[in-house]
C-alpha cells in the first residue's frame, strides 16, 4: 500500500476512484447511504478542491485506490452551512474562532472494507495532516459511528465536544498537535458517579 498526497485540483483526476471508495464505505451501516450520494460527493469534491489549503491523501493498492482523506483550511469567519452550526454551538463562538478558523479541517476519511485492519486509515490521516498550520487540525464525526470515535481517540485526537451519550450528535476532535487540546473540556461523569479530587 502506498500513499500519495495531492494538492488542489490534482485530486480531480481520481474523482471516479474516490467516488467508488465513498460509495463502498458510506452505503454500509451506520451511514446506510444510497449510491446517489457518490454523485453528490463528486460534485462537492470539485468545489472543495478549490478551497484554500485543500489537500488529499490517496492510498493505492497497486493501481486501485483503497482509501482517501481530504482536508482544507477552515475559513474566517467560521462557515455556517452543513454541520458547522452544531460545531459552533458545541464549542461556543470564541473557541470556535480561536481553535478552528485557520486550522486544517479533515473532511473525509474513507477506506474500503477490504483494506481495513492494515493501518491504512492511520497513514491517510497522518499524511493529510502533516502540514497542518502550527499543528492545528480538527475534524467532526458522528456519534452514530462508535468505531470512528474510537479510531480518533486511539490516535491521540482529543474530543472537544460531548453530546448527550444517547443522542445522535456530532463530536469535534482536535488533532494530536493542536495547541488547544489541553483546554478541551472533559466529558461529564455519568449520573451517580462519585467524583473525587
């Protein structure tokens, strides 16, 4: 398996392969997306590749793309589309601006089911964040995927927001070298848990 890093629109030469990976990954539980979301992903990719700081890392097994990660620099002011409002509410306006604006935002990380268990996702994540400005990288994921949440925790990413344990919310993670990671609030203990200190 080899990993190649691409900048900007260079990734579009691989759009069909990335679409295939995207569909393979996101049609499975817990996402359960249909094939048409692959077309929407390719349309988004075309626009995303023009964003400032856009970087993609592709994992190749021979000539086939087995996985990919995409990232870009989060704009200022903080965006308001997609899931961004939930992020801003979870962190509050000051932390959102200080911690996330100008940082490298990981948008997608996807590895074909047949290529999992070989460290590919970890390699992709490391490759796409290698040039994060000042070590500042972040991402969000859904609590619907305990596997994704566990993956980031085990790679020393710090969970910065803590939605209700029984909810279906999103969580924000700060990268291992993000200077604000020590400031992130720890989750509250479950009700009835004794707190010592």
